[in-house]
């Protein structure tokens, strides 16, 4: 009895603060074509997210309500922190993705060429290089998902402002 009361209290508090489950991913477009001017590691994640929602992915840009053009991405790994003995302590990972969104009936793009980026810090260990490489791969995958979500949110916002 006490647990169900606590559960109801939590549900009431979450609904009062505006919390809402994500639900179906939607960009406000009935259909979207995705093309790559240069290969992008984020494209498969965007496709996967959109396949779960109401927006249909079209193979032909002429049949789609909009075209998402992936202009490429860059990955960087730079030294961020050095110890007093001159050894690397942390690296900074950076993933930047360039994209634009075009509408077939408009001369100007819905979203002009835009770059979004994500950064992560990763500590370095000479004793566990294989584990750190695996961690780096996971961090890049996390950044890809974050950027895919941010790109779709930017499309949604731009579509609402039309």
C-alpha cells in the first residue's frame, strides 16, 4: 500500500513538472530523403531514429517533402591535459557533422549548411591501451547518437518556423 502511494506521488510530481516520454521521433515532415555529399558516420543513426517514427524515408529526393544532405563529418583527437612529467593525461575527442536541409519548392534551404559538434574528454592510460581504445569507440558512438538527435531537433524547429 505504501509503495503504490509513493509511485502515485512520483507520477504526479513528474507530470506536474512537464516531464514527458519522448514518444515517436518526428521532424514534422511526412517524408525525407537523405543523401551524402561526403560519407558521414551519423547518417545510419539518423535513418534508424526516423524509421521508428511517422516520417517516411524516400529514395528519390523529388518524391520527398525535404532532403537532408549530409555534407560530411570530421573526427579529431587532440591532447587536452599533460602531467607535470610531460605525459599525456587526457585527450579531447571531437566529432563535427555538417548538413543542410533543402525543400523542393524553395530556392533557399530550410536549414543552410550547418555544423554541429560534440566533444568528450578521455583519460589516457599506458597500462590499458586496448581498454582505452574501446572506450574511445564507445564515446564516438555516443557522440554520433547525440548529433543525430540534435540534427533532427534542428530540422523540427526549422520546420515549425516556416
